[in-house]
């Protein structure tokens, strides 16, 4: 349905504000409650398979975890009674928790409070059983040396937590519910092969637990309704919804939204991972909404209230990471990504009333979750585009925008069907996926191309530690031509790619052995038919995505070397080599030449942009020579989360004039902060020179605009035209911060006054005051535009 106008009635109702205030005022703790249940369960089922141990653990957690509600809630459920609690999950990681439990409340990034009694219980009852058995410890014993050997160049991910970054089949879940999926598993169990029986038993068991979990909320709501007369009627209504969902599929809009939330709560209880994403909810939920509207069961304001209650729930789950990972994924990016708009299965424009209601919810609440995305294409409805731009202007960092023209064809080249490609969704930050049938493993690793260049210029030695990290292929002063340098760089790149792939395979093997996921498998197409867990390759599509970090710095450094050393010979190779070794101390004039006399990526200078595009393409093409452990393709992405800060800390001084251990460019497609001097359109032109097949795992372009730009209708229209140009240039992604530098500086100085200030970090929104200082400084340093 295409809408020509959209008007919104009134501000958020009182209920929403009460719930928002309650959520934001609650402290954030480490929780060991589920870890105790899992530990006891494993002791009781020592002789069972990993598949059944995991299923019994989830079943018991669904029965036993303490639950809570707020009387104002229209959507209930959480994996802990407290909101934003960090859950210790012993099956995934235990040794890092032991090392960091006392300091997690004081670390620089993503702090959690810890109760003293929980530390004692953890050490006495949980740690002794799991030492050496968790995913983290098993991987350390199997491949620790190999992973450590490349860690300055490649960050291997998913080593201490289960796999997330997946979009379940929400439509099927709503149509079947836990009862339907349980019956399906039981029917398969009657005729399946012996080796499939544990899989189907595990699915049937966890669905029994899910039904009980729903009924526990039914009972609690009815119990507490009598104590809250103001909301008693609503509480009893939600209780009845929970009971219905335990017995049959969703039938109304309210039931569908509640069922959706139960799905994601249970996914997090099972896997304790990030980036389970709902996908195209304006498509999936629309039949329920339309039926209720047509039958006068609900109006738009009531629907918006239900949606905003769901939006609040998306902000109540965060993920507990170790201190190193917290640097790479700073600000709790849990990644509930919802996409609106885009094309339908026939390639025509798709949007409806829910597309706009979702935008309204973001405008009202301005919270970091869900990660709201708008899919654009040549014929995007103007009303949807203008509405999205007005929400962007409010400064929450959302929505972000994806380009169907740049994405759909490239997904098909990966072997994805036309139907699935047109129906693509986004998981986590910017990672592309199909809906309900894909274990994309989109965060397999991050590959630091700038560290590879550093080693190529320095005999394979690290400029910071002087350790020998790679082969000695020479140094800048030994390469007679720029072509010699590029050949050595290619050899070094291949060396680390060949080291990286076996490490990724070891991670996948460990997940198969230790973290089978019955509940997740039940909502991923083909797993039930195959009787195969998703970790083993049960999904219809089995991809692995690796991020290349960071093309802007690489292009700038290569351009500086080519121009200054080889073409113009204004700087000698030995002098630049010495300057890099000494972090430009005593070479400030040279550094300023490198910074200011060489054109930079992001300014529409084709030869510079092509240097980045060339090596991005080489990385992507090389990955395609490999298949992952599940038999699927490797493909590439260009996004960083917040890894550009810690990965920059691993890179010494670089030929673009960057000082040692300072941040790399943000985003992935973005220019280095402060170097994009010719305006936003020039940035788009530079980014458009990167091939879209390099970003099938996701690409990220960050931009920052001043709020004043959006104050007039002329400004809004210019911005809409800018986004149309983004589509025409076939750039996969773009996102915006709309904020003043002065406000960010004030927030650094007086964080207590800016606790609700949100910013776009890199593919996700976070509270600015919850970010570590070096990441805050990098965001402040990004170029701000006041015109297009």
C-alpha cells in the first residue's frame, strides 16, 4: 500500500513515559542466575549429548528464572527480572569472567555493577565445573596459538559467545507458535533416523518450556492485577494473550507483537548472543494490523502504543562482553534491526501504515534500540522518505538507510534466490541477510588491512612492539617501484588470509560441539526438514562474512607513498621509513606534507579512491576462493562497529600522516574524520567507486550534519534529494548523526546532564555518555556538514 500523506496524532501517552523513565533509572548488574541453572542442569545430565544438555538447560531456565512485570506494560517478558542485566553464560565463556569480575564495574567501556555475594557464588559453584569446558576454553586449547599469532592483524570473533547475527523466520513463528512447532518436531520424531532423534527431541522439549514460560507470565499478570487497579484491565488482557499464545498462534496485532517479543527473549535465553533481528516487520505484522483496523478492534494510536511498548522492550536486553570486545562493540549494540520500506517480491515500492508507525515510535522515544533501517530504491514513496528524514533530524541517529539498487543484485550473485534477495533484511548494525533461512555468520572476523601495510613497509615487524608478526618481504626503502610495494603488500595480505581461514573454521567446529541451538534451529528454514542443527549447516544459506578494516586509511596511505615517494620524489623512502619508526617525532614538516599536500579519499579524487577500491576488491576476490566449515561462501563487509578505535591502537604511525595508535576511519566506507573537505556529495562520489560486491556482508557510511540544516522545508527537500542521489550512485548504506560539536563537548564535561543523548557510532546508536573517552573524541572529530 502506498501512502501519499502521513500525519501523527499527539505525543507519547503517559504509559510510555512512565515505562521509559523506569527503564532508564534502573541500575545495570551482572546476573549469574541462569549460569547457576545451566551448571546444575549439566551436572544432572552428564551422559546426555550436547544437543540435549543445551535443551534441558533452556527448558529449566524457562521454568525457573525469576520473572517480573511492570503494571503499565502492554508487552511483557525478559531474560532477567532486572532490565539491561549482563548475563553470565558459562557454556560460552567462563575464564574471562573469572579474570574480570572484580573490575567490570570500573572498566572504561560498558560497565556493570556486581554483587559481592554473586562473585563468591560464581567462584564456588560455577567456575570449578566449567573451567576448561566452555567454548572460550576449548577454543583456547584447540587453536589458541594460531589465533594469538594473527591477533594484531585479524580479530577472530565468536570465541566466547554463541552465534547471533541472524534473522529468524518470524512469519512462521507467528503462524505456528510453540505448540505448532512442537507438534512438527514430534511428527518428525516418529519417522526420523536414529542420528536425528536428539535434534527433534530437543526442539520438542524447549517448546514445552516456552509454553510454560508464557503461562508463568499469565499467572503473574493475573496475580498482580488485583494490586494495580488502574491497570488491572490491561494486565488481565495481556495475561489472556500470554495464555492464548501458549496454546495457539497469534490472531490479533497485539498477540502478534507479544508473540514476536517472546521469540526474541527465548533466542537470547538460549544463546546469549547479539543481533537477533526481526527483519521487515512492516511486512510481517501488517496482516494482523490490517485485520484489526478493518474490524475496528484497534486504531492507529492504540497500535502505536503497543509498538512503543515493544520498542522499550528492545532496550531492556544488553550483552555482557569481555573488556577487549567491549572496545570493539562499545555502547551495548545488541542489534535488534528492523527494516521498513524497500521493494516487494515483484520489485514494486513497498510501504504501509506500519512503516510510518515504526518511524513515529523512533521519533517519540529516541532510544538506541531497535536499530531502525529504511530500505530505499528509485521509486521509494516520497511520503516515507520525507517522514524518515524528519525522524533523522531529531538527532537519535536513526533511521539508517539501505539501497536496494546496490544490494539486491549483489546478493543474487552469492547464490541467493531473486525472491529472497528482494526480501533481504539487516541484522545487527548493517549486516545483510535473508529472512528466516540463513546462518550468515556475519561477524566471523575483522581484517586490519592497515596493519598489513605497516608490516609490508617494515620487514614484517610491528612498529609498536617490534615483534616479528609476518614474513620479511622487505621495507619501504627496499622497494624500487610502487609496483614492487604493491606486490609485497599482496603477498602479505595473502599470508594473513591463509592464516585466518583455519581459525574461523576452528570457531565453527567448536560451536557445533558445544553450542547446538534447538530453539533457533526451529525458526530457521530447512533445519526441521533436515533434522540438523543450524550450527551444523542446517540452514538453507550458510555464509560467513569478514570485515576489511579500513579502506580510507589504506587509500590515503597508498596515495601518499605513490605521490610523494615514487611519483614526485619529494620524500625519500628511507626518510619516510624512519619517520614512521619514530612516530613522526622530528618529522612534523613531513607529516604536514603527507596530511595536506596529498589528496585524500572522500573528496572525489578518482585515482585515490581507486587505490582503496583495488585492494578492497582483491580482499573480496581472495575470500571467494574459500568455503566455510558448513560448506558456504566467504564474503566481505566494510564496517567496524567501534573497532576502528582499538584496531587503530594496534597500528603504528602510517604514511597518511596519522600518528601511532590513534583511531582509524570510522564506519567502513567513510573518509578519515576531518579529511572529507569537499562536502557530502564528493564523499558519495568517492564511495561509489567501491564495488558493491565488496559489501555483501554490509557496508557502512557515516556522515554528520548540523541540526540547523533541517530547520526549513528547503533543507528537508535537499536532504531527500541527497538520498535519491545516494540511491542513483548505488552506495549500499548511509547513516547520519545530527548533532552540534558543542553539545558533544558539553556532554563530555557534564555527562549527568546529557544521559539521554544518543549518537550514531558505527552502524548502531548508543548513549554518548556511556562511550569511552577515545571513542567520544573520534565522534566529535568527524566532519560536520551544514549544506549539501
